[in-house]
């Protein structure tokens, strides 16, 4: 065979392989869950199917810190402004900032820091997911004699806009050439497994008891979970001591804690942080969201997204309605409260 013919054959074979990879990738659904994206498994199998509740756009827009009744320090569970929108609709003026903006630590001068930012409201809510609370308490403990790393910052618009519908199919133009093949292999492995398995990076496929009563996706006897839910370890009595010290030092404004359980805790490991939860409930510094979510998962499909580590839009609205009642115990409703 002449070198020219050999080169043409090699070129043609390469062209066929690349074209096949491109077609598979283009036809692979664009992931719309954080776990399906980082784990590279198909949302054809793991994407949720329930239509989300309607989004009232004006309720997602928050107030400047100087006008806020309620200031929230939250994490990714607060970035859509979806649960806060229930408070806004009820007439409260709300502003939200995020732990990550300040290196996950609130230092000893946090009360003065908030006053300097112009906050003159009547309630501060600290929201943290279970898996990151101990890290935040450790970093805040280390900074008890320090100063906040940055000036207060918050935007009126949500950091992440909530879903307004079930994402439809579109060609996956922006993915890497090999993404379709990797996604196919990972998804096949997820479908064939009969036990919990780490699929890729931090994404675990785990079997869920009565899963099809809990989630709406096609492969509903199992769901995607974040490995950090377990890898970060449970909250303990040591966490509780740090938490108590942090809370005791905050005296300027009434405060409320929202500790949101990990998805893994809610569905699979209800006693994972039992020591902390029991102590937290005795302190009365915030509602028991662990029991609340554990009970609600039995009556609400997609309380958490099946392809994501966060609460679904349905779960966010439920959380907001619950927190509205908790807030009203501390802060009376505004004079002109909408129905």
C-alpha cells in the first residue's frame, strides 16, 4: 500500500471516529443538575420531570442592606432567592449575602461590620447546609479576634435564577468532544449497578428505598448524591460547642439559624448528625429542619432535585413557607401584609 493510500485510510478512520463522537455528544442532553454535570451522567435518566411552581419575578428582587428588615448570610441553598421570595411576598424587606464571599468565616467584628454596611434591621438569619457548618464554625472560631476579610456585599438579583420549567432538549454544542461517550459509559454503569457507587468525581449513585415515590426521574429507584455529604463527616458535639460560642457572641440583633440537612441525611442517613441536632434543638436557636425535611420527603416528590444536591424549586417554596411562620414568631408581619 502506498503511503498516500495509507494516509487516506488513517484520515478517513479518524474522521469517522471524530464524527461519531461529535454526534453522540451533540445528542447527549445538556445537564441541568449540578451532580449530573460534575458526574457526567445523563439527565435523560436522572433529570426531574415535575413542572416547578411559578416564579414571581418581582419577589426575587431584594432590598438594599440599609433598607432590609432581615439580613441573611447563606450559601448555595439561598442563591436562587426562592425561599426568601416567600418572605418578600409577605412584605418583609430582605437582603442576602453569602459565606463564600468572606472565605467561609464570620469574624469577631461581624456585628460592627453589619452596622458599618448600613444594616439597621431586626433579624439576622444564618443559613448553612449541614456538610459545611463545622468548617464555617472552625474558620469563624479562628477569626474570633480578627476582622472581616471584605466589606459587606449583596446584589438585589438572585445569584442563580430558579428554574421556570423542565429544561427541554437542545444540542450539546458546548461540551467536550468526548463528553457524550463518557456520559454514556457512566450512565450505563449507573443503570447496571445494584449497590451504591461513586460514578465520577464527587457524584455517587445510591439506591433509594421507595425511590419512585420520592423522585420523578426515569431511573427513580436510585438518585445522585454528593460524596461530600459523607466525606465531610457528621456534625458533632464539638461542632455544637463552636456553634454555641459563635452564637453567644452575636448580641447586636436577634438571630435565627437555618441548618439545612444534606440530601444524603434526608433520604438515607437520618441519624448522621444526631448528636449535634439533639443539642441544637435544645438551644432553641432555630427550627429543626432535619425532622422537617425527613418528614416532608415522604409526601413531596422531588423535595431535593434527583440530579442535584440542592432543594428543588418545590422544596424551596415549602422551606420559604415554613420559614415565614418562624420569622413571624420573632418579627411581626409588616403593616401591609399581602394575602
